[in-house]
């Protein structure tokens, strides 16, 4: 049983009530949604930021240095929370838990080891992935993912990479498929 | 000469893995405006001065 508020074509808004303590909403007949008996923010597409960006302009980096990965091209950015021009960072405007995915693509001469890292608010949050024994001069992808809490105001995320070797290039010129990439979406509000 | 090379020239006992491995005490970083020392907590070697790195 439940108290039900229904929008109908014939009668407009109707309601029926009982003492179950359960509230249901309906658009038309039979399309019932039960309102959860918890405190929280209703999540709809309009308040669930999602973005996807990639970097395909290669640049040199110094061995042994945590260097920010650049993502210059956005595939989408539903809430304008990703900066693809200056800082290459994601600053979501809704507090909650974000599923974050990233790939660092690089090549180097005589590479020894490489790390891809997620930075939160300018400091390393986690080493997402590492690789050793990499072929010299071959493009390589380091994929990683994580679920990260963001406060919806000041928290931001960036991707960094550190490679042992010489003649290190991050990103791969021109391609739109073999790229460093950075994407994420709100999985659950705070 | 890169920042990494300058530091290793000052302290030849160090190698590039000391700046990469997970338990590192030295973090070099580049946010887009050049390489710099983000953290120096090496137990033996003092942080190089700006003059030494110039």
C-alpha cells in the first residue's frame, strides 16, 4: 500500500492516501515510482556531471618527474567541469562519489619503468598503474580507474605520469583513438 | 641539463628510480610551467639550493 500522487490525462492531478508511510508518484497509469525513505538528493541527468577528454598532441617530458598529462580535446563535458585549455583538470560542481577513468599514453627510448597517477587538489591521490620492461620507442598505454569523493566546490582531479628513460613523449600525435584519456561521472551524490 | 640530471650530478649516488619508485623521498613535479622539486625528504642528502640547480 502507499499514498499515491498521479498525473492523468482525464483528471489532471489525483491523489489517494493511506497510512502506510510510503509515497509513490505516477505519470499516467501504472508508472509508479516509490520515493525512498532516506535523506538525500534526487539524481537526474541534469545534476550528474560527466566528462570525457583526450590528449593527442605529443610533448616531451623529463625522466623522473611527475608531469601533468594534457587533455586538449573534449568528447563531452555535460556540466562544463573539465578545463581542457589551461589546467587539464576536472572540478565537479556536485558533491559525491565519482567514477574516474584515465589512460596515460607515452613512448620513450630505453624505458625502465612508468607510472600513471591521479592527483587530487595538487597532490598525489593514488598510483593508478605501473609498468616495467617496456619496449623502446613503442607507444604504450597505462590505464587506471578509481572511485573518488569530490566536495563539489574546490576539489579537483588531474592525471600525472612519470617515466624512466630518455626521449620521452607523452600522448600520440594526431590519432583520436590511441590517446591519453580522462573521463568520469557522478556515481552517487554525497 | 634537466632537473633530474642536475640533481644526479650533485648526488651521483642517486639514480632516476629514486624519483620514480613508490617509496621515494624526493618528488620532482611539472604542472605545466617547468620541472621543480615538490618534495625533498631524503634522509641523507640535503635539498639542493637554487644556486646549485641554476
